[in-house]
C-alpha cells in the first residue's frame, strides 16, 4: 500500500483518523527480471526455462473468465479457480508462444515457490491494554494461510472455525501432498491439522501454529503459556498451502531435504476460499500470509496473486503479508509488493528495525518480530523470529479494530493502524509506523459523524447476475440478487412493486420469486413453455404485508429448461407512499373540508416536488380551491378557483415544499366557493420521492465510474434543495471529484479533489436544481484524478 497518508501524519500532529492508507505509487516491475516487449505477457525467464524442451508450471491471468478456455487449451491444466480469471498450466516453449499470441492473456508467470518466512510483544503494541478494555477481536475470524495449525493445541483449542488444504502434487517437482487425506485438496476437520498427518514430522511445519498463536492465542488458565495473542477471542481459519519436496533443486543446497515449499497457485486457491467463506457469512477480517518468494523493489501489480488479493480487499478482507527476511532497505518479497496487500516488517522490543527485516518505501507497517514466544505443535511454546512473526500481530490488530469500529470500512481500519503507530525511521530516512493497538482502540474519531442516509421509496440494484441455463431434463441453479431496505417502519405494503429487467432468449424458461426478509416467498412469474418471447421487462405487484419491510430482500431467478441462459441487468423495489387518507369525506356546499395525513420517519424538510395526489368528485369543480398546509403552517395552493364543469378530479400536483418540515400533520383544505353544488373527497396522498441505488461499483485508479437511478412519473420540477447522498470509500479521498449529472445533462459539482486523507465518505449534498426536469436518469459520477489509489462507491440516493 502507498504510504502518502503516513508521510503527511509524520510532518504534522499524530492524529487518530479512520481513513484509508493508499496503495503503492510505484510502477509494477521486479528487480529479478529483465524487460521484454511491452505487449508480451510472458515473464522472460520462462523462455529460458523451456528452451531445452522442458516444461514449466505457470499461472496465466486473463482479462475475463471468458478468456480462460482459450488459454487453457495450450497446456495441461493443473489448477483452476471458481471466481478468478486465472488458471495454472504446465506448458512447454510452444505453449508459451501460443499464450503470447492469445487475445485476453494479461500475464504468464511461473507458479513459483515460497518458503515460510508473545508475552513481550503483545504489551509492546498495547494489545494487553486493549484486552482490558474488552477489545479482544470477538466477532471476527482470521485466516492463517500457512503450514496448517495444531488445531487441538490448548492455546488455540475450540476456536478453529474452518480448515482447508491446498497442497499440489507434482512428480516433476518431487512434490507430494501435506493434506490430511493425502490428496491435493481437502476441506473440513483434519484438513489443516499440523499436529497429525504427513506434516507432523517435517521441519518447518510448526510455522503456522506459531503464527496462529501470535494472532489469536489465548493463554487463560494455561501454565507456561503466553498470556494471549493479539486477538484472543477471534476465530481461526486454518489453511495448509505447502507441499513436501524431496529435491535439493527446490529445497536449496543449504536446506535439509525433504523440505516444505508453497506453490503460488496453492496460495491463490486459499485466498479464493477465504473470499468464498467470507461471502458465505464467515466474518473474516484478515488473511495472514507469513511467506514470500522473489524480492521486488517496486509494486508488483501483475503478480498472479493480485486478483485474489484485490477481490478480498473489495470485500473488506485484508491480506496481511510478511515483507521478507533479506535485510533489504529497498525491496520486499512477493506478494507483499501487491498494491492492495498490507506489507509488514519486523522490529525489536526497543523499536529498532530487526536486522533481518526488509523495509523501505514499499512497507506499510512494522510490528514486533524478534524472539516471539508462541504455540508450536505438541502442546508447547517456542521462540521464533522473522517478519513471519510480525505479520500476525497486524492481522490480530485488525480483528481488534473491527470489534472497536464495527461500521468502518477496511481502508479506514488499516489507516488507523498507521496513523496511530509509533514512527520508526530507517537509515535512508524512510519512516514507517510500528502499530500501537492501544492508541488505535482509544482513538477519538476527529472527522464529522457520517450523514444519515435519506429514506428511499425506490431501491435499485444494477449488478449484472448471470442466470445459468438448466441442464437437459432438469432445473437450473437458482441465483439471487439482494436489496437491503432500511428506515421503513413496520411491515411492507400490500402493493409492493418489483421492477425486473432480464435479458433472456425464450423468457418462458425463467421463474421469478421475491424472497422477503422473513423468508416468505412471493411468486412473481411462473415458468411457461408457451412464452417464447425474449427478455423480461416488467413490474410485478405483491402483497408483502406479512413481512417487515426492513431487511434483505432477494430476487430469486431459476431457469427451468435447457437451451438458453440469461442475465439480470437491474431490478428495483418500489414502495408506494404510506402517507394516504382513503376515507371518503363530503365536501360541504359553500364550506371547507379539512382532511389530514400524519407523516413520520422522514428526516428534515419536505420534498420538492412533493407529490400530492387528490381524488375527488364534484358537480362543479371550478367552484373548488385546494390548499395544502404543512405541519409548521406553510400553505401551498394546489388548485385555484376556476370554471371547470362537474366530474372527477384525479391528479397529482408537484409542490416545492422544501421550506416546510416533513413530519407531523398535513392538512388538505377543499373549499367550495358557491352554493348549489356538492361533492366527495374520495382520497388523497403525499409522496416524498427518493431513489436509491445500492450497486457497489469500483472506482478505478485515475479513471471514473458512474452509478444512476431513474425518476419516472413525477409531477413538478426541481427545487433549490435537492438532496444527494453519497457513500464512497477510497484510499485517498483527496483524489476524488464527485459530480451529479441531471436528466438534462447538466453537471453539478458535489465534491472537488484536494487534500483529504483516505477513508469512507457518507455525506448529504444539497444541489440547486431549480426548474430542472425531475423525470429521467440521475447519475453520480466519481472521478479519480490521480494515480496510486482505488476505491468503491457503495450507495447513492437522490431525494427530491
């Protein structure tokens, strides 16, 4: 990660801010490779390795998953992935040539090998003080991607929440499995137990148990044990990613044989599994990688692990990586050089940089890593040193901070560790913070409290969801898309609407269901063998009054017949206004009727245009005047006296009521100015139009993204007090310029770029939209105007 924020803090007051620490600002090159043609995705040393007819394991990264089948055709597939645009192949020289010519191939790198790279250290970083304050990492899990964990060790017992093993078998490399079942992969109990199975007798297999103890050990009631790791109440996801090697070619002449080494592809498989577990509901805050391979003096954005690390970062999971033990002042080992990884160096007890620790401009934070006592297989404890030992201090610290600041984004938590840490300066004058958990936990957030998101009556999700084709003779796998409703009191309405837009040939194949937060399923559209038309663009109405409104709603889509697949492009939940009076009331002849509606749960002032619907009959409508009065006494004439004949008046008025309070009793006064005519107010309602889009979209580095919502069927024009709610997270908020684009194409600046640290911005902006058309597409455009950092748009609301 880029350390621009930390540099700013060092030159000023050490302020505790929950803001983002940016990514590496340097280019993606390695000190270990030479330069090749700019358009050649092949790492140059691979040509030399295959020149004599040999084959090599390579990780092939493609632009999209659709490009994988072409890439995989040039060699033997050794490892495939469920969600990443990546495949591990065995190829020869001709295979490399084919890959170089393949469209969509981004990079081809060797499936390289990595080696495994508390009583005193926990107080050094203030974690014991955090424990006394009740901050112990409870509610979060930490993935230890290493040599497995002694799952029954008393320091770790009863907190192993999941196990998985990815241990490739490759006779060419002399590599055999260390999984409990002897296979290349295993999940479940026993998959990563370092105290049993083939790993138990090998040197180095104690590494993961030691790392896990530093991150999350608990010595309560144990004789001879350290008091605790950094996050003693966090859960542990134990992962084995090493294989056993019998060749000095891969163990090294100085190392004992057999040895353990980890293929890059095994690490990627583990990172992808962490993402899948987190998406399935496991509260993983960090993935710890206390290992490393080649050294890089600049960021390695093309490392094969980068896609998985980026995917985890976007999901709120930090990949915390050891910087390496080469003693370099300019380089770190991969994958610590990946921009979205958190790279960790080691310090001694007196906050000196450990002699073995890599450090310099690519480092994000320091933590103690010299002479650290922690758990080892067999039930005992031992002292180890290395950046491997520093790294789990940071992973555990993130669990503690997640418990302390449950609503903050990942970038904010990482930055908080940096901005509250103790400055450590190396021989070249580069300053990097040594984490201080106690200060981070005690930090008083200086930024203003996040603005409350306005209540929305239409909520959109524009994320594309693929609807898989059904197998022959069967039903396809159901897929869902979520929308979260918040701030809508009580139950959902009887006339809840769901708008759906799906591209699908032969739409009769598709069954659509709306699943309420309480699990109730509402059939929107049944499958039909007789409906052969293409695409579904429809609005469905359901009685959802048996379910609470707030919570996660899901659109569930199932393809029931083979032959065609499809894609959900957008869907919306539309809540009709709950503010209505449907009691029929007589309009007195030559008199005034006052009809009331109570409004609640609308923050601030009323809308502009407020939607006022009236439904009345009268023998002479021209005799009538309609005036709306707000709870604070402001009056708005809807209809003056006129000359209209008798009949029915069903119309919606758009009123700029932004100067009136919203909550309270509104009164519609219907005055009959003449005698001899009567009528009835059948009903009326008030609508506060507000549109929300919950699609989460990445803000690419030095680029832009847009998110939009469509207003339709509104009466009136815009006001001077249009409200726009923005929820965006970025590693350096100062890079962002944010604009609102109105339906007429006009651009309205919400936030300009400038000097502002990273973090999460949740703010309501007021826009002068006087007389602008309200119906049409409203777009939020977020521009990243500088290089080095990325972010995410999380929510966008337009409230009239």
